[in-house]
C-alpha cells in the first residue's frame, strides 16, 4: 500500500518530478500540498445522475442550463478522478510502477490538476474554450485502456484474481462514466450552438449522447454491415489456422420494432464485438465449406429491459482444450492470468504494447473504429514497417482480448448483464440484457 505522502511514488509523476536535489524542499512541499488537495477531493462523494435526469435536463436547453452542465462536469470530474488516484495508490508498489499503470497514473494526476484549477464557466464563449479543453483531455486519455490492460496483465502475479478484476472493473466503469458525462456535455453544447455532429447522427431522436428512440434492429444491421465490409477485421487466421473466406449472414428476428432510450455507442460496441467473435468462430469452424450457417440475432422487448441474443454455430468453446485454467465462460472476461492465462501470452502483450503507444490504438466506439479504418496509414496488415506491433509479429487488428471484457462492462454498467452459454462442438449463445432508463454510476 502506498501512503499518501510517499514521495517515492509520486515523484515519478511528471507534474511533480523533482528537477534537481536543490529543489527537493520545494518538491516535498508541493507533494504535501497536492496530496492535501487529493484528500479533499477524494473525501467527496460523486454526484450520481440517472439517464432519465440527463435526458430531462438536456431536453430544453438554455444558455443558463448549458453553463450549469459545464460547471457540473468541471467540478464533478476531479472528484471522480481523485477516487481513482486513491485506488491506484492503494495498489502494491510493484504494480503502480509497471509500464502502463504508471502512464495512467500520470495521465490522471495531470487531468486532476487541470480540472481542479479550471476557473468557473460563466458564458457561452467560456464554454467553447472548456469544450476544447475537454476534447483535448478525451484525446489524451485514448490509450488508457490498453495501458491499464498491459500493466495489469504484467502485474497479474502480484494480485489475487478477485483484487485484480474488481480494481479493473472500478477503473473501467468510472472511466465510462467520466467519458459519458464529458461527451454528453460536448454533444449538448454542439446542439445548442447549431454545430453539426459527425459522431452522432440525427436519424433517431437524441438528447446529448442519449438516443431516446434507439432502434435496436438498425444498430445490429449497421454492425453486421460494417463487419461484412471489412472481413480482415474479423481476422484472417487464428493461431495458425487459416479461416474460411465466406462471412456468415446475420439474421435478425424477434421484436424487430424495439426502440428504447440508451447510449447508442454502448449498445453498438457490445453488438459489434459479439458479432465479430461469432463471425470469427463461424468462419473458422466452417472453413472447408462454401456455405456457412448464419448468425441469429434475436431481439426481445421485456417489461423492464431489452434482451438481445447472438447465436452462432461456430463450434462453441471446449474450455479444457482452450486452456486448462479457463473453466467458465465468465473467465474469458477476467483480466487475471489465473483465470485467463492468455493475458500473459507474449503476442497479446506485444499487441497491447504496440497500441498503448498510439493514442488511436484502441477504439471505444463503433464511430472511432470506422474513423480508424478511414485513416490512410491503416493498411490491411497493420501499421507501417516501424510499427512495434508489426515488429513483434502482430498486426494492427490482432486480438487484444479487450472486446469481450469491455462488452461485459458496458452491458453491466447501467445494470444490465452479459451471459455466455457455449455448446461445445456446436456454437455459442450470448445473452445481453439492457435495462430501460436507469441510473448512471
Ligand atoms: C479517461 O478517458 O480516462 C478520462 O478520465 C477522461 C476524462 C478525464 C474526460
């Protein structure tokens, strides 16, 4: 456990790193002051809002309400970041100093300081500058997930599986919340000043980033279409076995007219990742055939929630053969090498190293994924010849092992669930349940 005043840890932080021995006194005083500030913010409770409140508040926007929203983000984020800095400080020293974790710690300290010092926003012009600031921070934090995943994979031997998984869950849920609040404010601000968004389309009704009549079938169709257009992203081979060239069709059935209020980016992240896994498994299992069985997506409109089942005939999992330690489907979502030994595989660590050094390395939304496809350097085989991932024998689209755990976190974040049922030798069914209008963490 690292104490609050431990200068050994905090001195690695760029913002308070001592430049020379002669400034040691100043630096100690600075640490003391900064840790006092951290104490102050970490002692405050996060002010939680429900999706319903966000929709209600954002529906009839006025300048005054927009300024109120800006100041909520300005004052709320340092509190939430302070809690996570405390979590990081509570990790064993050997973990916080790992490549990846140390980087995230620095990013969070820097963001905490910038938010804490940001002056109150009083008018639209100041809000514009604040939005620019938010966009820069969002961009700077683009590599947080691969960095955390890399650092915690390397540190896995020093933490119990429960400690590791609950730490990762807190970090990732909290990150989703901070990004939701930030992006929601940005979307409200753009709408207020009449700026057209490329990220959020207006083909379905929305308030900020929350779609109030989100068409589930349309989102599934969009993800299936994107994956069919880019079969190389599903993968060209798997562990040396060539995959079949035929992509399975996605058949959608059930309550096809289902619409509900939700964050579309979260729904589409989950659907995209699940369909990608199903397509990969189906192409692998049926690689010798000229026709492949379809993937069936079933939509169910329940009284309190929306259900989606993605069902494939990709052979399912043989958990024993997959890896002796992976005993249950939920182990596939674990970040611990005890539950999921693939976390420590060299190729996976190499890929994580490669993407964590690039800001755009891991996409958090389908929109970001499509943007990354459109970048000229994004060739079919990965980055350029200098790409460390390529040097390590891994292409840009190699498997990071983040898609399934992140889908699980996105599904459970607002109180839903994600369950995997595998029929070894036949296929896999994934059941996703998403609640109607619920509380944000
Ligand atoms: C993150 O992406 O990790 C963040 O914390 C972003 C937030 C500071 C806007």
